């Protein structure tokens, strides 16, 4: 997808309007990616503000990891739109192999996003006890948004999985999807429980 069509070159209001429009993309996958990246930005904010109040070697490592990860979940927004557009294009043609390759890619992109969200969620869980109390709400809210992005990406997988003709491929995607959701749920519970 070229830069002029990228989600990240649009104003937020334009992205919202495009998401609400009567068109195929952006849809839940792009919205999930944007949501997760904004959540990660909140985690990074908490780490940066805390680190500004006094350096901690572990927190500094987490901050560097968050800086390196920021933008990766969001990059899947454009990838998701491209994968779905490619699937719709392939579905209009008679080549079954092309349609199935596009269907596999339409599942692969939100699964990759969910993997990335899981990495960001692990970082948020590790960051929360290392942040100042005044910004722990940012980290916790960020984790909730990252988890929402992960869950929405996996809902996207559910929708796309039906287009796979191969039962073994459907089973593998389904197992991966359930594992990612379970791991994400457990991480969010861990953070919420530690905040009580």
C-alpha cells in the first residue's frame, strides 16, 4: 500500500469516517491495529514519564523495548486492508488457487497482528509495576487497548477463516487463534490482578 493511502497519513477523523463508510476497508483489522498501537503509546508514555523522575535499569530496558515496538502493531492496519482487498479481487476470479492464497494471507495478517499485540501486552504487564503511580493508569489503559486490539484481530481471523477450503488449515488457524486469545486474556488478568 502506498504512503498516500496509508492509515497513518490520514487525519484521525478521516480514518474514523473511512471506517464507518459503506466500503470494505478499513475494517476491524485496521481498527484493531490502530487501537493496539495507541495502547502501546500509552504504555510508552508511562515508562517515559517514570524514567524522567529517576532512572531504573529495568525500566530503561522496558522503555527501549517499547520504543522499538511502537509502530509495529499499527503497520498491520495497512497490511490488513491490502490483504482483504487482494482477497476480494481474487474472489472475483475463477482461479481457486489464487483465492485460497489470498484467503490464507487474509488470515495470516490478523494472526501476525495478534502475535505483535501479545508481545506489547507482555511489555505492558512488565512495565506496570515499574511505573510511577501517577501514570500507572496510562499503562493499564494501554494494556486494555492492546488486549482489545488483539481480541478484535482474532475476531477478524474468525471471519476470514471461513474462506479457507482446507480443513487442516482451518484447524491450524483455529488452534493458533484460541492460543493467542488465551495467552492475551491471561496477561491482561495478571495486570488487572496486580493493580488491585
